[in-house]
C-alpha cells in the first residue's frame, strides 16, 4: 500500500525528471562537466516497491545508477542522503556507499536533514570502517529557522562538514513580501506564514530599507557572514533573480546590523548545552 504522501513524491519526481532533461543537455554541450560540482540525492520513493525508497543497499545502488543514466555522466560529485533512515543499519549504508566510491561513480557523500547526533553516529560508523563518511550536511537554515544552531552546526564544525542551508529565503517570505503586497498571488499557506511573522517581517523589511539593500540580499548575506556556512542553496526561477542575488556576496553587515537582525529573528540562544543549561 502506497500512502498519499508517497504518491505525491512520485508525481513530483516524474515532474522533476522532465525538468531535469535540460541538465544533461547542458553538461554535454557546455564541455564544463569537470568545472562544476554535480550533486544529487537518494532516499525518496522512486516507485511502488519496498526497495524503491529509503537507504537500503539496493536502493542506494539503483538510485545512483538511475541518476547517472538520466544525467548522462559517469560520476556524481556529491551523493546526498535526503533523510536519516531509522530502519537501515549504518553498516549496510556505508558498505553500499563505499562500493560506489570504489567504482568511481561517486566522489563524496553528504547528508540532508540530519540531527546532530545522526551526524555523530554516521561518522563514528564510517570511522570504524576507515571510510571518510560525510563531507556535508544540507539543512533548513535561514533568519527565521535557526534551530540547527543548537547542535547540527556544532556537529558539522567538529567533524569538518560543509553546511549547505536550504530555503535561505524561508520559501520566499524573507525576500520582501510586504513590499510586494500581502495578497498578491499568494496561496493560503503562504498567507498564513506571512500573517504569523507579520510583526517580524515589517521590522525586517524596514531595517533592510535603512541598510539600502533588498531583503533577499540581506537574508543571503546574513548566512554568508556565518563562517560555518559553506554555500546557501538558492532557487532562482529566472536569470534576473540569479544575477541580482550576487549582490549578497558584496554586502558587509555591521555588528549593529547583525545585532538588529538577531533581535528581529532570535535564534535558539546559542549552541547546546549552553543555550539551555546555563
């Protein structure tokens, strides 16, 4: 029996496959395959069978081979586990990943949406096998979602993992939604989020106006000011959105501006256990 959530993932996967046809064409025509870092993920349902999901050895291998075929390339630079798998032992996961590395199909392994203790467990298991293990963690992280500051970021720092924040603009509402107009083309779910954060958003966009910068650029610049962050994952829909986001690389936020942002979007209070133990 496949649940409604799985069916949604499968439909989304089919749609993404259609969109991704442009990627292999670009790789083949540009001649720049060796100058980019090509990353993909493994975990989500890719079919209706019991082995078409999660991190079984079978699914890890098959998902990798399917990605290589779709992308028309001979290797993946960063192969990421989309979620933690509570049902598959690390011995099985790492054995499958090691084989892909030995075969030259994968260069590095990354995680996504892992807890701090998941990262520690994964690295301990990899170390016992004399395997490099994880090199990166992709987590939800932005001004309004700072929970990973408690344990995930410290774990990444300890083990030398790159931090790759996803949704750096909070699904778009850190990009200037109050300036655009609350009701303009917004879905009900987006409206709910905007209303929930309206006081913070109004203060935030007012601060950005004082700084003379676009809210989206300030949100990205804030992430880039964190020395533990390697690269935010942006999702531009147009070339203009991509090129204008480069402005965030040039913004230098002052100590006063960073303090003001902390007041508007307070984090968890620091790293664990100091954040709550004393």
